[in-house]
C-alpha cells in the first residue's frame, strides 16, 4: 500500500493534488524537501507519512519514525497534536499505544515506534538506528546543522529523510537541498495560493481571503509574503537593515509575559494624526516588547492615551521613559506629555532628522535608531506574530555616504514599498533607543519652542 492509498483508505483523509505529490515523492525518493507557504497541509502530510511508514511490520519490521522541528513547542503543539487527531478515530485499526509526551512516542509491542524529539537534543537523533528509519523534520529551515549531521550518520544504514519548511533562511541544509545539492534531493514547492484554489475547499487549508489579506498587509513582492505565501526563499537585498532570519528567530522567541522586574519600562511613541497612519505606542522591558495602537488625535488627546498605557504598565512608581518622535504632530504630543507626565516618568523628544549621536558611524539619528533596532532583534529581542510589523522591519535598505557612514533609505521610499508608513517599526525603534537623560521638567512652552537642550539634555550621552 502506498502512502497515498494509506492516507485515503486507512486514515480517511481527503488529499489535494500537492499532498499526493509529497507522499508519492517520499515513497519514491530517499531524500525529499518541501518548501511551502502557510496552510498547505504539510503537518497532515508529515503525520500521514509517519503512520504509513510504521503500518507494515512485514515489509518494514521494527520501523522507526522520528519527527522533529525547530522547537520543542512546534513538536508538541503541531506535529504531536496532528498525530493525536489522526490516530484516535482509527486507533483500533492502527494499533499501538499513543503517549501524551512526544518522546514517549506511539509504540507497538513488536518494536515499531513514532517518536517526537526537539532539536536541542542531537544526541537522541544520533542514537536512532535500525534497518527501517524515517526522519521527518518540520520547519527545517530553522533546524541547527548539528541535527542534520546526526541524522546523516544514520542515513549510512538506509534511513530516509523528509524536510518541510517555510524557506526562511538562505543557508544550511534545507537551502542547499534546493540549490547547491539539489541533485541529491527531490525538491517540491507549494504555495498558499495553490491551496486556496482547491475546490471544494478543504477545511484547514489557506483561504483566498487570507492570501488577499496578506498580499495587502505585507505587499505581494515583500520577502515575508514570498516566504509565507509563495514558499520562495527570500530575495531580500544584501543591504536590508534587518534580516528575515533574525525576524523569524525573534518571533520564535516571543513570550507574552512581560520582561523581568529588573528591566526598566521604556516607551516609544510614533504619533500620527490623520489618514491611514497609525499612532503606535511600544512598551518595552529588556527584550520583551508589546505594541498598542491608540486613536489618532491632537497632542493632548494622544498624550492622555499614552499616559494611560504607561500607568497600567508601571510597577508602582517605578521610573519610566517615554521617547516621542517630535516631527510633525509629535511636537504637540511631546509638549502635552511634558506638562502632564507624573513624577518618575521622563519624557524625551526625538527628532530623527537631526545628527546622529554616533556621528562616526551614522549620518542621521534615524540611521542610528534603525541599526540599534537591528542589534536588539539580533541579540535576543522578541517579536509578536504581527505581519504588519514584520513587513515594516524587513523593508528598509541601507547604503553609505561619502564618509563611509550608514544611511538608511528615506521613510518616503519605505512608505512607497509598503503602501503605508512604517509606524510600528518606528515606534519599536524609539523604545529601543537610549538617548541621554532629559533635563528636569521646566514650565511648559509651546511646541515651537522645543530646543536642542529639551531633546538631548545638558549632559553627554552614550547613545546605544
């Protein structure tokens, strides 16, 4: 029985054409790599393949399947959950005993088993051996190379290997399977748009409404749309400020909890007034950041919304620092915040068109903010699953001026790429920025009277 026949006749699945192609390829080839967009049925295909491989003890006695992914959470909440879903209705026909914990596995008395391991356990991969072994690796683009090295050692005995992933990285084993080593692999690409076109629709596959939404939200030519919908490796320019791989890693690290109590509250405010631009407030502690849009309005109204968010986020009367983009309507927001901020809340004006604090490396302050944001993401920053924010982070590219300093493309260029202002990324960059301390609050002046001293304080500062 082939994997396609097994999926239909034993598991009762309705497969679409590209799922059938994946299962046939895994039946015919020892190494298969599938790059895809979201919601094309890859988890169902992976689990169906594992169940088929262990289904025939006469042809494959003692068959062993190892399923792994880029994180233990992915193994537990995606692969193992899908295994439970397909197994339970057919338990009597499939046999074996399914455990809740992936590394305890689905096991049969005759030695057959399906196991789930996380990728931080390469020694477990190295310990898997036998005449009939299948490795299934989900989100393979993010799996460390030592895992593939451990798997490769087992392939000497005939083990088979199937990789599934959004193609997020342009290096490593998964990338090589479609490029420098493609002659050794059966490579398959499946887009979300293909899945959305299946008629009649299959529940759980991508919908056309979702694809259209993401095309509008991310931009059809953006790296994130090409990866998550098109199943294409990113054609991000070599001079992108923020790399897609760094953004993907930051999203994987995201934890909804706030940062440690020892981390101060840093707030970035990117004000807008009219049109499609958003007023975004970012509340950050260390590597943990949360974003909240607030209604567009005049200076006092926006300042009131910001202070309400800060009040709810502060721990008692701890110090907090609010950094406001003062270009345009931001000047009046800053002025209102300076008048009304409670004790312990410092308000700092930031004009990104001014000179950088580090004039040796950056032409303007905006350039310094963006590269500081890049470093924060790279060094451990956590990003929520927010497609708008990710598209904004990935859009800007940099060049160099005559003095060899970094210059990030203008905001107008970025807006033209996105079809909107990068408000979320700008707000996050402000929250990460570390300017010199502001001077003590003085009696309020008009927004037009904001001075250089107001913006940067009277003492020198270290910037990033």
